[in-house]
């Protein structure tokens, strides 16, 4: 039975749904995330823009009835901010009459799933890593996802996330395997919104339908898709309440590397050397966060030392 593994890490919360000792879904949440379900007070600053009391701006799905510019009202977050190269899509919200409340965090969301949750501690065996946590982060960072007989190249863009299929051997076998691999990658990396898949050119309507059916069988609902066209292209649309793992990792590559390094530092046994060699940018990012450094001391009983 699948099981969620959860870690309350330094600088991030992380979770992975593991089945047969492999990660089938991976999630990272940063502590300052304006989460889906949050209800907060805001002021209408433009027709479709509201500013929360903490200064963050959100886009409204429609103009609130009876609210004039500058007036205060309550909003509920329905989509978190989505990072994009050079800018970020602001969180989306709608007006509500509900009282202020925080949205459920990562732990609460996975606890509400049908799968059991196991909280991991740094002094325990590293079950997350044993299930392939670093490999999943590497997939998110590089976009290279291997499968039997081929490789997917995943590219997030502002318009959609694209999957390009490459491989050798019989085209029909490659396309069918790729369909299952794409579905698994979408689930593993929490990819939503518009998704494009460029399969090898698949000839014949029956085979194109078989490829689409293989994807349908492996990708959990809800989603909509087109047929595989004569050029081998298929488009999928899924709900997108949050950023995908690739978007999260690539938005701040140094920050992601720093948090990954902190995970290793926290898991270093007490008797092991306490000096670490990190890229300058990663070391400087860690040292710039006093709360991260204090958390290392609090959790391990000693301050991490970095070679320069």
C-alpha cells in the first residue's frame, strides 16, 4: 500500500508518496507560501487585484460585487503563486464571507489523503533517500527522465510543460512506454495546467488510440486530453492549484541546493566530521539565513562549519 513519508525540513517541508520502495509523488512546500484555502483580509487596489494586509498582491477571478477601490473585504486563495522565468504569476483569489483562516499545509493535505503518513526524523534511516529523493530532485532540475528504451525531456514554459520523447527501437513500443512514463512523471512532479507531449510520429489511428489509452490508464483523474494527432502530439490539461516540483526547484536553484545541503547536514551523525564543502553561492545562501543556521544548532547540537 502506498505510504506518505514526511519531513519537516530546515527551510522546507517535503513529502513523498512511496510504493514498492519508489517515489510515485513528490512534494515540497516553502514556509512563506500563501497556501490554497487561506482566507485573509485584503483591499481592492485595482479592478482585479487585491492587496493583503501583509502587502502581497493577489489576482481576483472576478470583480467583487459591491466592493469599491480601496475598500476592505475577505478573499480566499484558490491558486498559489506560480514562479516563471523573469516574473511570477500572482496567487489567485476570490471574494468570500468566510472568517480569516490559514490554508492547509503540506502535512495536513497528505494526512487528508487515503494513504497513511509516516513522519521521518533525522536520526532514523533515510527512507526518503532510499526511495529515490535525490533522483527525483535531479529530474526536476534537469528535465531528463529515463525510462525503459528511451528518455523524456521535460521543459516547463509559461504556456505549458512540454515532454519530448526520444529513444531507439520500434516506434510503437517506444510510444507506448513513453505514454506510461509521461503519466508517471506528471504525477511524480505534480505537474498541472497545460501539458504537451511530443511522441514519435505514430502512424495509424489504432496505434494512436492505444498510446492515448496507455496514458489514460496511468494518469490519475481529473484531466482532459486531446487525441494523439498525426504528428504524434497530444495535449493534456490538469488542475494547477500549485507550482510543480520542476517550477519550484528551477525558480531558485541556489535555494533548492541550499535546502538539500541542509538536509544532509542535519543527517550527519554526531561523531562524523562537521565541516562541509559547498559551492560559494550555496554556502552564502545558508549563512544569510540566521533561522536556518539556528535550526541546525537546535536540531544537531552543533553549528555546521564550511570550508572556504
